[in-house]
């Protein structure tokens, strides 16, 4: 006898997972690109560019506390508040006093690793977000989903559908 309730053992999602709508853990990017609240925004801009991201999660003590969108940095750049000179932590010092905390937006989009891809995509679309932070049940960050992962999943489905019909 197991401790699993009968209702959970006959959950249709667990019995026959739909290959076209897997758990988000199956399509997420395992590497989580993040910054700290104290990261200078020119370094944040470099992280965004280097990783082809439009948003980046801000972590404090390994917990998501917000996110930064490229638009916030661009707005500060256009206003003349920020110079983007390619600083990074190892080679060049930051050239701005504006930190991630100064352009931080609250409430990053957090999703559970067991949520279905379709649900995560619907949340991203509904909230006009380009980054979903994938969380484990113990509230640790385990991955992220961006447009790239969504597109790769859609492309894989198209190929699968094409071979099934061809």
C-alpha cells in the first residue's frame, strides 16, 4: 500500500501525459540568468544582451524579489541617466550609479515546475511577460522559460506533427 491518495494515482495527467503539453520542467532552460539588486544596470544590460533576454529575474538570497525589463534600462539610457559601455564584473568597472534595485519591477512571473507548458504560455501572454521563473515546491528557482524555449517547443511539435502526417 502506498501513501499516494487514490485520486492522485488516477490523475489523467499522470497516467497519460500529453506530449504536446508537457510539464514546463521538460522545456525550461536549466540555467537561470539572474542579477542581484546591487548589480549596476549597465552590467544588467550586458547580461540581457549576452543571453538574448528581454527580462531578467532579480534574486536576493536565491529568492526572486523582482525582475528588470530591458525597457526600464533603455528608458534610463534615453533619459541620459545610464551610459552603456560594456562593463562586466571581471574586466571593466560599472559606469553608472543606477542599480538593478532602482529599475526593479515587483512580482516576477513564478510558475511551478509541474505546470503544463500551455498554462505557462497563457500566463506569459496574459501578463505580457517574456520570462517565467520556474520554481520547485521548496520555493527554489530551478529554471526559466523565455520566448526561445516556447518557440523551440512549438517547433518540435510542428516537426512531430509533420512526421505523423507525412
